[in-house]
C-alpha cells in the first residue's frame, strides 16, 4: 500500500510540477536562510564550549560607579586562591596593548594581540601549545609561543619543534627572545592572541592599584556563586585596606566585585554591552519568521491543491480506508517535499556560505565534523513537516465522500478568515522589511554624503610605535618626509579620526569646570585633515608659545563652557594653564553614533599618551610614487621603528565605522527580498485557490453579462483590501522600529515618508499582478466547462 | 439484508423543514436486483447514500445484515465498506493518478489481501472484462464505457455482497449502457450479488427484479418484476 501511495504522490507532484517546484523552492530558500542563521547562532553561542570546565569558569570583574570592568589587580586572584577552597584554580591574564614586530634573520611578523598569562590560566583556558606545556621552572622563566601563521612567516622551512631565537621590536633596539614553539589559536574562544607568553606567576610585584589584569577563576561544581561573589567582595575591600590604598573615597565605597560566567563573555558580558546578543536574537526571530511564512505558504499551496485530491479521498474512503491512513499518506507526501526542500536548502546555504561568512566575518562550514546541524536538521525537518503538513492533511482527509463524489465539489469557505489573516501577516512582515530597508539605506546614504567636517581622502596613516611627543623630535622626521614629492603635509597625534575615543579630563574656564575630551596633536594636524577654522588660528610654528601652552578647542567645547569669545581665554587642566588660540568647527571623528565631544587640542599635554600616529596628506596624482618613495626611505626617516613600513588610507579606516550599518543593510535587503518572494508565492497560491473556488461564480457572472474587466476587479478587490490592511498594520510598527534604530545615531535623518509609500506601491503592484495572472485564466475560461455538471 | 424503517431526511432552514425522504421503510433481501426510480429531486441518490452509509438519516432505523448502522463507529463502517459494499458512480470516480490495474488493486490493498492473491484477482478481473491490454493505461486514456467497466471491476475485486450504483450508465451512450446492464444482470444471477441501482431509464430498470418508485421522498410503488 505504501508503494502505491508513493507512486500516486510522485505522479501527483509530477503532474503539478509548477506548483510543486514553487512549493519546494520557496521552502528551500527559507530553509537555506534558516540553516545559515542557525549555524551562526550555534557558533556564536558556543564560544569556549570545548573547555571541559565551561560551566565552572568565571571572570572576576568590578562594578564601579560609572561602569563595569573586567580589569582587576593581580594580587586579588592570589588572595581568592588562598582564602576560598571552593575556587579550584585562579588564572591571571594581561594584554600586550600595542603591536610589535617579531623578526627572524630573514622575515618579520607582527604581534598585534600579545597575551601574557600565568601557568594556571593557560591550563584553565586551554591555551595549550602543540606539545605538552611544561610549568615554567623558576620565577623568571618565560615561555614564549607564536601562532602557527606567524611562525611560518618567520621560519618558512621550520619542521622541528626546537625553540628559535627572534628579535622583538625594532632590530636596532636588539631585544631578543626565545620562541618556545607554536601554539594553535582557537578562534572560537573568548581568549585569542597571536603571541603568548606563559609565566609561573604574573604581576608579581604589583599591588591593588594595577587594575589592568584579567582574573579567571574555576570553581567546584555546585558552588553558590552569589555567596562566593559576596565573600570575594568582602575580601577585596579588606585587602585594599591592607594594601594601603585610599579607601575613603566614594569611588572605593561604591566599587563591588562581580563574577561573570565564561559562557556569557562572548555575547552578554557584564562589562560591556549585549548588542551582539540582541542582534543574534533579532536574527533568530527573523529567520524563524521567514521559515514560518514559508511553512504557511506551503500549507496554503497544499490546500489550494486540495480540490484536485478530493475525489481520491472520497473514493478511498468508500473503498475502506481509515481517516488516519489518509492523514498519514498526505503527511508522508509533504515530508517527501520537505526532504527535497531541505536538501535544496542545504545546497543553497552552501552556495551562500562564502557571502554570509564575509558579511558576518566568520568562517562557518556545513561540511565540518561534529556539526550541530547533524541533529538539528532532522528535528527541523520534522517540525516543518508537522507545521506545514498537519492542517492540509487534516482538511484533505476530512472530506466527506458523499459530498466530493457528487461531482461538483467546492471546498468550504470557512477557513478563509484564517488564510486571509495569514496572508495579511505575510504582507505585514514584507512591508516592515521593505520600509526598514529603505530607511536604513537613506540613513547610510546620508552618512556617506554628509559633510563630516574633515577630509579623509588622500590622507595616509602610517603605523608606528616610535614616540614623537616632543615637536622638536618630530621636526626632522617631518622635514625628511616633506622632501618627498607629492606630500602636502605631515602630522603626528595621539589618535586618528577613525572612531577611536579620545582621553577625557576635567578642564576649567572662567571657574566653570567640565570634563571634556583632549587630543594631543602636532603642527599641521588640522591642515592635513582639512578641518575648518571657526575663529582664531591653527597652530603655527611662528608662535613659540604653541608648543608650550596654546590650545585649540572645538565649537562644542566653546558651547559647553558658554564662551562667546573664547580666543585669548585661559583653560586650566592637567596642572597647566592653556591659552585658547583658535576654535575649530566640529568634525565627526567618532562617526555618526555619538555626538561630537567637546574637545581640547594641544601640542603639549603632560597627561596625554605618546604621540605615535602619523598622518600624511598626499597629492592624489602622485600617491603611488610618494608611497613607494616613503617605503624605500622609511628606515632612514624613522630610525627607531623604520624596519617595517605599514600604511592605511584614512578613508578606509573611517569607512569601517559604517560596517555595522552596511551589515544590517545587507541583512535587511536579504530579508526583504526573501519575504517579498515568499509572500508573493503565498499570494499566488491563494489567488489560484480563490479563483478555482469561484470558477462557477465567475461562469455564472459571465453568462449574466459581466465584462472581463469587471471580473478582474472583482477578484482583485479582496486581495487589494488585504494588502491595504497589511500596510496599515505595518506602517506604525516600521515607524517605531526604525525610529528606535535611528535614535542610536547622534546624527540622523528625519524619518522620510517615501519609504512607506514605496513599500505600499510595491506590495500593491505585486498583488494586482499576481492575482490578475491567475484571474486571467478564469476570465478566459469558457463558462460552459464550469457549469457542465449543473 | 437491508432493513429500513421510517427513514426520514430533512434539512432545517429558518425553522422550515425541507424533506428529502419521508417515512421510507423497506426490506431488501440477499440476491435482489433493485432499481430506485423517480423524477429529479425525488430523493433517489439520498436514499442510496443512506443505504451506502455515506449520509446519515435525520431519523429512522437502518439495519445492515442485522446490524444497527446508525450507531456504528467509523471503524465498523469502514469494515463494512471493505468486506461487503462495492460502489459504482455515475462519474466513474477512478483515481486519475492510478493505472487501470492499480485502480482495481486498490480496494484489495486496503482489505490487506496478500500479494499473490491480489495479483491473481486483478488478472482475473482484467481477463473477465477484456482489458488485459489496457491494464497500464490511465483513466483519462479510456472511453467512458471502459472507465465504467474499470469502476465495476474495482467494485467487484473486493468480492462484495452488495453493489450500490448511482446512475451507473448516466454518462454513457446507450450501447455501452446496455453492456453494463447485461453485466449487472449476470453478476446478480451467477454470483448472487445484491445490486441496488438508481436509474432514470425504464430500460435499465427492466434488468432488475424489483423497482422502488420514489416521489417527493416517499415510496409510491414497490414493483416486483
């Protein structure tokens, strides 16, 4: 019997090839999207899951009055280990902070993410080199490991595991180190690095003031974390007193300790934001919506086909088939289609994988071993078969033989409201996606075309770790660079306008104190970036005082202090009295999300970091020659850090600020396209169903003298109404959603009306087109055929 | 075999009952060949549907082989379909996606007849109806008369004790109709199968052993030939 049913099913699917392929194709596309998102979600939620103590590892962090941080002083970890037996291991880590060169005799690699750990941290977090990790023999012993890629760059011919000697930093400085071996870096971990050093103890002589370490603890299973947190908190406060720290301040009183599980570190760390987590949830909801819509479609299309199968049901019933057998038969048919859809979906997902990986900056693969898909896919398959199949199977198997065998069978109208509302839901989702996509695009266009207040074009940023804080040290470097043809200006600063944050400090003008940003620059900073002057002057070598106590502020700073005529005023901060010599127009160095911060620019700043960031304005026509010359002359120009000339274009770096939005735009583009496609499929099926059901009515109307146009109008009207309702539902939703999104920008567009109108136009047009194609068949049909059985 | 007592069927709409059948009582014995006749709207098809358990009477008593059908569970009813009742329809109602042989085989599958037995019965039917050459054709490739022969072959394959036929020749030309009627008569005489048919044609009715005349839902005449 199963064989015969299978045969019938195949013949049926074959006969209705068009509908079948739409049905399976739509589901396959939605499944592909779902598979991709699910793989991404699985990847994102399983960081460090391979660690055998995954559930028992916590990071120790501090809650400060203004923020939470994972930075803790190294003695805290030791105190925890000594005092609490439930803590099995304590690991301490410290980040390197800056990029440095590692050179062998022949080659150079760069360590931009250098990590220092103690032995226990390496063990706990599974930072294990390829061979056995030996415990450093003595207190001073350092085991230095490199990621495989760097090792291959440095020693391309290396085959053995023997240690190698390398030079760290500039060759001229001549600091050597022994590389113990290679270590494979787990990219699927919260702790990543490209160079690692393991010590017996980290931060040995540092006290509770050195809050620049990370402390991880591993607890015994079943430990009461809340209680432990309290105990560590008390311990921390007592230790601070013992350590002689100033504990009288509010800052101390309000600081508390928290424990944050390792499994939350990647997506929703306490110290940090949970934006990634929200994005992940949004993505999952999106994917589920798309899959659900595809399932709804599947259901609708199957029911649209129902009249064709009604006779079969009736006959089989009078031949003695139970209803459950029929239900099972139809479910099997749908399962078969779902299997095909799943296989197709996997293929589509595989095809889209490179694009998806590029968009989300991951390297997922369907064909990897221990893939969670192995058990997820069969479950999804069963779920969609059930969701998509149960309703049509029940409807089909429920037909009454006495009705269907009379010859002129029409399915009942009582499920219309259900399918009407499903269709409205589909279109509402489509409208939301289209509108949001258009608004996102408008905001992105605004960000790309809006004047940001400075010009990043033709500005080249050169990587450097040599400190040029003193203008007198930098001057000879500048002169050497300026000799190269095509170079228009050169400057050095503590930061570049690529979205990075500046330091902030309290400054006083006219007795008004405020915390504002500061940035240390050199001559030609504003000229290089083409920043506009509002009042006064830029820094100029002609004024001796500029290197001593001159300052330039931006308009926001002037506004913050309420200065109408700032030139010549004194601004006090960092134990210095600056004289304001100029006011520059605000420029969006931090992108569009944060408002321009009130900022003070100065050449001298005792509180600032070292100026290392070089920026050059180069004439576009001579760009390539100038860069080639720079590269050739760099060791001579920058003697202390000239081994390696590395440069970036500033507009590329600034453009990265838009990456997140561009990613969102791509996601919404895909989602909008998908939902429109799937919703149109659903509409197609529904229109077909409706038209089939109304064949007799249409025939009668034609016999009574209705014109073709009148019938087209008649068939379109209900769909037209549904699309209008869908638009009315989604407009406010889309408005609220996009408004919320736009509010994350300090500089944003007003919500335009056009996207709403466009999405209405698109959906209405699609509806009328799809329905009319179906209706045209009914209009053209000879009424005699439909009325034959009467 | 079939005992109907005071069968009534009506549709109530806005408090007005419109009767299809009224006080229908009759007994049909094993081996009879009954024709139900009457003008359009007399309730012929409804009566046949009730006998075939496709519709339920609003009121009344119906015993099929001494079993009360009204209170029968779906499972029991389907057992009756499988073992005792064969249906023949005016519009043939063959399953379009099945070949001739598969259509004939279908009821045997549901009856859980063994594979070799099934094959021999299907072969036997094809042979009996002269359709061996057409066994792999689909219904749409056959003429109306041929389709109806397949329909009857399908009904017979399950070896029912009664055949219910709703205007079996209604869509056929007269020559084909005659052939079908001859076949019914033969089945009734030689195999002892009870046949109940609804028909408009006096000629067709003459093949049977008894005629029930229906008018406005009431049996007006019960003629034994």
